[in-house]
């Protein structure tokens, strides 16, 4: 894997159906909402603040501004030019499918949001002329517009080329206001979920990856499966969790439409209320 891209032949994929986003409601920003854009890009509104996680509007995930890499088969659920004002952006790590250079440049030009990033990524942004950034280590926090944002551990890695592996930190994030939001980034299953839940939970909503878990012997240390996502949600004491990191880029070996099916089967096996997990269409908004 280089830059978050598994170097395998692309498999059969089909675009997911898109929802029609309520853009007027998103601009009004009067209620806590979550909108899945696609992959790990989530638009969150909380306490009249709007933020994005791991934003990518790229047509390909890879180096050289996406001129090479894996293709995007489901378009973004909200066109970039229709976004509401973005106040800040959370970046979990520097892999291409989570930190897209063209997208962050465009966000900086359009909204000048604060980029909140793990160690090492602030200088990467500065090299590209983006200087409105706050860099945090695991356990550090910052308060922005009334929300407390905490940098939390994840079990993953970083690097965009063969020669910069591990130079920049990877993380999860907690956003704490009148409600509590958790963003896992990319991660294997580890005790950090329970530690986050015990320390900062219960969470009202967690965005957890449910795709790119195959081949399992390679992916297990750094990517949770749908079954592990259910356990992670329980560890976090989450009221709901949103399944992300699937159905967008041709990244892994599992069938593109398998993650939600395995998720539903695991909830049934455990006799867990299926309402715990939210599987949204790109562009769909839920009030949380």
C-alpha cells in the first residue's frame, strides 16, 4: 500500500445512488446534521458550526493531483460549489484518499477554514500555501467557535510515497459541544476505541470506516471490518454510527456493495437494534 492505495487490479464497481441534498437547510445550519459526501468525507453541523472530515472531491485517488491512482466511481453527494460555508476541516492522516491536495487548496481559497491536523501535516499544508492550520498530537485539544476538538489515537500509518512513510502522524478526532461526535479516520481495531468512549463518551454519533478490510491478513492491523465497526461503536458508547470509507473509490478486494450487507448481518447476529448503524446515500442528511 502506498499513500493509502492498495496496488491491486480494480474490481467490478457501480456508482451508488445519490440523494438530493437539502442545500437550503444546510446553509441555514440550525440543527445538528450529518451529510455523507462519500468515502470518509462527512459534512457535520453542530452548534451553528460546519466542518468537514477528510475532504476529497477528487476523481482519482493518487499522486500528481490524481492523474494516476484508483478511480472514483461514485460522485460526491454534494457538488463542491454548493457547499455551505466551512468553518474548519479535520484531517486524520496524509494518505491520498484522506488528504487530497487539490481539494484542500480549493477549500482554502474558497472558505479559508481552519485545518486541524495531526503532527507533521501543518508543514505539508504550509508548503502548499495553506497557513490557517492548527497541529495537534494525540491527547491535545483546541477550542474553536465553542467546540472542543481532541486529537485521539488511531492504529494506522502515514505516508504518500515510498520514502516518507511514518513521517506524519495519523489520528482520530472527537468534537465536543452540545453533542459529541467521533471520527475514526482509518484504523485497525484496538483498545483506543474503549479508551475514547470511557474518557470522552458517550458519543451521540461516530463516523466509522466499514470498507477496505480485504485482503484480511494485510488489512486487519490498519482497517476495521464491518463487524469490528459494530464493536467499536459499542466501545465508544455511541448512540448511532455512520458507516463511511466504502462505495466511492476502487480501493480493495471486497465487492463494493458488501460492507453494508456484512454490517446488517452482524447487527442481526448480535441482536442489536439496526438503528445503531446509519448507511446513507451520498448527499443524504440525517439529524443527530
